[in-house]
C-alpha cells in the first residue's frame, strides 16, 4: 500500500514506467522469446518507497519487484532529476544464441530518452 506522497510521485511517472515496460517487452521479442516464455512484471506490481540521495538531497522513487516467494525480481529507480534505471530479472537461456543466458533486461535514461539492453552471461559448460 502506497502512502499519498509515494502514490502521487508514482502517478506522475506512471506513463514513463509503462513506456519502459513496453520497451523491455519489445527487447524480449527482438531476442526471440515467445510471448508465453517470459512474463515481465508491470511497474504497478512493484513496492515503492522514497530514498534520499546523499549528494543532491533529493528523493528518488525506488520500486522493487518480488516473486510469490519474496525473492527479488528487479528494481526501478526514478531520480528527481528525471533520470531512471530499471532492471528486471529474466533468468532464461537466450532463445537464439544457445551459448548465452539472459540474466536480466535493463533500461536507463532521462525522461523520454530510453536505452534498453540485455545482460547476457555465457552458458555454463
């Protein structure tokens, strides 16, 4: 349950958060995952809090995704200056590159400027 301050801050960022979610989904499709193979957690499913930046003194909105067992599935950080960083765990073999494992997808940028990248690891032998 979000308090009013956190809910208000999230409401201002919800369109951006949804855009990031869509781009992460696009990256999964581009890599070759079928729709049923990976379920991205939506931004609204994260638990949010405010964290004070020790350098600027401004508060960032920080969200954490957890699975049903309480294990971390990723995070979202929206800084007061408009920059953000999102990481969501995938933890699946790459569908087209058999020597690689997709650990997570990351997104970063500032406001509507958005970069997305997959974090790949070599498959264990």
